[in-house]
C-alpha cells in the first residue's frame, strides 16, 4: 500500500503538468481549471484503484487513457463540447474517432508544455502570480506545497491563482508560441520567471529542504526544455542554465553544519550556511561540469546578459581556493554586472569582493556610499567588515541587521554572528 502511494506521488509530480498542458492546449487556456479538475479526478481514481489492485503494468499509459476518457466525458457533460469548445476550435464534429488528436505523445506533451510556459509567462500578471502558476501548472506542486514555499496559507495561494487565471482568460491568452519577431522579448520574460522560480526555491525561508530542492530542479527542467527547441535554445537560455547548475551543485553543502564567520555563499543573499564554511566534498561535481558545458554554449554569439555574468561569478564560487585571481575576477564581473543591473544584491556582493581584493578600508568606504539604511543585508555586510577591527561597531551593525530582518532564518543567522562576537 505504501509503495503504491509513493509511486503515485512520484507519478503525480511528473505527469500532472503534462496532462494539464495537453488538455488545456486541446480545449483552450480558458478551460485550464476544468483541465486541472479532470487530471485531479484521474489521479483520485488512480489512488483508489492502485491502492487495491496494485500498480498497472504501465502506470503512465493508464493515466493517459483515463484522462482522455474523462476529458471527453466532462466536456460533453457540461455541454461545452458541442455548444462552445468545438465551434471555437474546429468545425462541428461529434464522432469519437475525431478525438484522436487529444494525444499524449512525447511530441505533443513537449509542445504543450512549452506553449503553456509562454502563456503563463505574460507581463499581464504579477511576478508572484506567475511563479505560483508555474509551480502549480508547469511543475505539479500542490497548493499546500506552494503555500509552504511562499510562507503563507492555502487561501492566499488559491486566491492568487484564481486571479491570475481570470486575467489570462480576460486577456484571451492562448497556448501558441509567439511569432519569430516577438520571440526574443517573450523569451526574456520566460527566462526571468524561471530565474525567479529557481530563486524562490534556493533562497526560500521554508525549513522544508526537500521542497526547496524540488522547486530548484523544476526550474532547471523548464530551462532544459527550452534548449530542446532551436528558437529558444539561445545563449541567454544556456547562461541561465549554467547559473542554476553552479548554484544547485552546492545545495547539499549549503544546508549542512552551523555557520561561522565569513561571506555568505555567493554573496550576501541571506542564505543558511556561509560559503567559506561549506564542505566542498559535498558539492555535486557532475552538476558543476554540466554548468561549464552550458556556459560554453552560452558564449556562442555576441550576447552578454546578466545571466552570463552571474553564471561566471557562480562558476568562480565553485573554486574553493581563496586566491587573489579568483576575487579579482569576481570583482571585475560585478563591475560589469552593475552596468547592466544596478541591484542592491549585486552592489553588496561587489563590496565584499572589493574587500577580498583591496582590504577593509576600501570596502568600508564603498559600503558607506550605498546607504541602504533599511536593508538588513547591508548592515550584515558592515558587521562583517568591522568584525576584526571594531567588535563594538560590528555588534551594533549586526543588532541593526537583526531588527530589520524579516524572516526567522535571517534572524537566527545574524544572532549566531552576535554570539560569535561575544
């Protein structure tokens, strides 16, 4: 019984998004909620049947067959088939054999998921709603899991997803790939959503490490899916994949042990375990190698995006040795990154790289020019810079950072720094 439930959970994670994408593509994105209901009923029947009879010989084929039957039944029962759906899509047809185009072939699934990805990644809806829809529709996470990832509740997530779907419906968004001249700008939006999705997992404050990792892996899967198509297999796509590979390679090391002094992993991102205290034996060397493969592919052509620069910085963080060459290269990359994206995170990371290259005085002078008086990471950085020369000032900065921190995880990390000073 337990084996059947675990198998069903694994199949659900893998097949939910595929089934929803294909059914939504066939009947229109405006019926996405009905597609979710059909797939939900399919998995409910699977849970009841497999729990009694055991797993079928081919669970995936069983799901596809049942989902197709339920799709036909549901649309007919609700009078959408003859009254609404078919007139919108094709000429009037009622024969069962004309439903053969509801196919769950590998190509249809792949095309449907790509079209769903572009449909969801529209600037018409807010970032959080895009990420929520991606987690639900493209990654197959349950409402409870999404609520946990966002540190909120089911009601909030349900309302957020409902409003997002209503906007998609009202705007008449369809599941079609953009035309060639629209593809570049639309792809930028898709890559940004994948980037935010990965960050939502990687920097999430939830204590569910398995959920964090699963969100990161799903973001990477969506990136890999883009490389399967010539139109979306761009240098930027490969640069983003390289960035995610380098970060994900340190996932296990990042969540082990207790933090001590030093710079947070990859800079001041509010993470749990500090980079300099990571056990590099836990780094995933295969993912690091794959990251360099994607990085090499990203270098084809003349594009230079923020993903390229961030990926190069992340690649240097896969070199454990603390050498002048390493930090000089990182500082130069942050200088370039700030020309493209003047983000607070990049500015703080640059100051730490400057500290490693030019020392405390130069770093403090640069940090004081930033004046991010409401940013807890800014005061965490100041505390680190004062640590060795002025413990009283360092403690004051850490106390200010503690007061500004918004999550319990960040407060715990800052408290550990204060305890070390004492």
